[in-house]
């Protein structure tokens, strides 16, 4: 849980540092610019986080738990933004790519690691 708290704190701190910056963008949309509305996105995120918590509780593999913690921290950071601000604070803007933030990087990196670990599972089901 210390890793979760540290990652969440880092995400929220970085977002607050960019808040007054010209690079800050209050993104009401979902990932990749999906326009699902704040209510639908919040519901989807809550269900996804509940699924991740369930997977975390059931999984005994340390590497899998770390991956789940990284994804949970990113998802929770963005969920807090949606709940408190009505949007997600993005600050990294690349002309050819949707705006994103550290939480998005955690979610994406965790998902990629989960896929990598899924490919290297031993016959007993552990990484």
C-alpha cells in the first residue's frame, strides 16, 4: 500500500504543479479522446478499479500485485480528478497524440507489463 500511496501522491502533486501552466488542460473526455461524458466515464472507471482491486486480492504473485498497484494508482488519480474537478488534468501535449498525464502513463505501463507477464507465466500459474 505504500507504493500505491507514493504513486498516487506523485501523480496528484505533478498535476498540481502544472495547474497554472499554459500546458495544463482540463480534459472532460475519456482516454484517447473518447467522448463518453463525465458520468459514463466515472462509472466505467469505478467498475474497472473494482475489478483491479478484486484481482489484487485474489492474486498472490508479487509482480502481478505491483502491476495492479501501478494501474490502480493511475486510475485512482484520474478518478479523483473527475470526481473533484469534473475533468482529468492533462499537461503533456504532443501535436500528434492525445493529451495525457502521469496517471495515464502508469495505467498504460501497467497494462503493457501485465501483458508481458501474462506471456511468461509458468505452468503453476505464477510469474
